[in-house]
C-alpha cells in the first residue's frame, strides 16, 4: 500500500481548491454545480474523484446517484463479487464488472467518440484506498464491514459516504467518530430521509411546538421481506468469481450459503441488526431529529415483546417491539408494521406523521404552517449525494454527520439488545454504557476475525 502521508498531502491540495470553488456557490445559498468545461477534460484534476466500494443492490443506487453530478467522476469500483444475479431481486445483475460497465457506458454517452475506459475495478478495497487520485469513497457493503473500511479510508485521507446503518455495534461508532475527526474527513451517513423536504418539515413542526409539547413518538420498521432455510441447513458451493473469505472479513468464519450473502445478510446477527437497523436507521433517525436528541440518546430502553427465530439461518428479530424513554420525558415506541418506514410525533395539541406512506397531520391546517425566520430551521438538503459533494468543497458537516449516524444506529442497537435480553435497561448516553448491567454491556461490541481490526 502506498504511503498514507503522501495521499493526505495530495488530498489536502485538492481540497484547498474544492473549498475555494465551492464556497462561492454556497455563500449565496444555492446548490452549487460547476460548469462542465471546468470539470471536463480541460481540468480533470479539479473534479472530485469518487470510488464506489460495494456494488450490490444499494451500491448500484449510490453509484448512479454520483454519476449524475458533473463535478464528480467515478474512477473506480470495488466488490468481492465479479458478477452475478440474485441480489434483492433474482433478476438483478450486480458486482464489480457490471458496475464498471455501467460507469463506462454512462460516460461514453457524454463523449462524441462513444468510448470511455476510465473506470477501474478491484476485488480488494485496500487497492482503492492506496490510489492517490481518489478523493472520496462510497462504502455500500454489509454492516459488519463499515467500521474497518471507514477507519482505513479516513486514515488514507478519503472523504466518506457510508451507507446506513452506520455500525454493526455501538462501540464501533465511537471509534469511527474519533478516526474521522482526527483526520479531518467529511463523512455522510446514507440516511437519505434527512434530505427529504417532507421529513425536514415534519421535524420542524415538532421542534417549533406546532403540535404542542411532544409526548410520544411511534416509529415503524418493515417486516422481514426474505425467507431462508429453517432448521438444519446445508452449506452450498461458493460460486466462481466470489471472494467469500473477503466477504466475511472481520465476521466469524461460517460455511458458505447463498442466503448468507448479498441482500439477505441483513437477517443474520453476525453481519447486521435486521430490520431494526435497516428501516430503523431511517425512522428512528427522524425521531431523534424531531425530538432534538440527535446528538444524545434515550436513558432507558425496554423490550415490549420482540420475537426472534428459534432455529434456521436467519436470527435477527422477525417482530420488532421496544420502548425507549428520553431524559425530556418523551417516549418512543418502535415496532414492526406494514408501513416499512414511518414516524409519528404525538403532542398535546396534535400530531404529524411522515414516511413511505405519505405525510399527514392533525389538525390538517398544520400542512400549511409556515416556519418563521426567527424559528428553528433544520439543516436543508434536497439531495443526499449533492449535499456530500458540496460539503467536500466547503469542508462543513453534511446532513447526516458521523455523530448523527452513530446516535441513530445506537438507538436501534439498544432496541435489539433489550429485545434479546427481554428486559428493561438503563442507558447512559454520555458514557455510552448500560447502568449496572454487565450482561448488556458485553453486547456493545463484537470480536473481529483477524487480521481485521478497528
């Protein structure tokens, strides 16, 4: 791997330019787009060079999101899978080679020649981090890989867009925060609801007292949308072109099964927290935004009847149901529901609800409420990718910073721990530990398989 000091020095030089060029557009309060001639062939060194690590289901969505920004250029893709079908939908054909083709075809259409061969593909993300010309990485990999990759990318001087949920464990989050801050990295968590005008407005209504005093928040997460073999299951052959050992990385060694990887990784505790952290990273994130607790957390969490499988390959909660209580007296209840992702704020004078099923209020007139100039206005972003790129230029905190991502994921992890232990637990959000419960504190972290570490 190349010397990290030289990578950081080169990154600093490019960032100086980006900060200067971005500040002008941001100063006028407009979304900043640099004209194509500036970031085209005449000035390639001034573009934000992006590498996408993880090119599966959501990885392709993120890849396409960055392709459509003129001042960014995707120069590399990385995935442990060369190419295959069978991601969230059986018909999805993903992996590093389909991603590389997607990038080259996209840029070829922008060139008269119709030919573009500028995107490289990698199996090992460390080769991506060693490239001095890459400014930012988009990490869209299973949750158990987030912390090691983020910390290594930060040490290599790369700005980072990391998918939600930010962490696999609570302890990982604090390590990521410290590393990102130590190296001056711009970090965006992929909690894209923060870049929704509707979600922001809902939280502003709550924060400005339009529903009276906030008393209760109800968040929902979708039911498990995949099934796996129940009871005893048999290992299956590792498909060609798939680096399974690298896919496992810091997770414990287990025999390969097709339902262990790709989209269904999220239903196995070694790699994810189930729908609690998947959809909960959106709904619970908005709950904390509206509650003005996005930089802290609850003081108590309690199981209300969470259900886990008794056997089989999948072992995350099939029915989510827990309660959290905040120091300000607000109660949050998170549960499985048909809405997939929904948050409802209930106050003494009304309520507001937002999510995948739409936006509604009581009274109805709240929909036309205007937030005054002297009231609370929350961070404004209309596109999560664009916000990240703007912040790379301005060197400012984006919509879903590393601290925000950590705190939202922590709330989800707390719920999982309470449901697993079937009990009520006291939580210290400042010390980030459970009060007088060693059993619960042992679940704040997980061992990592060598040679991987934080």
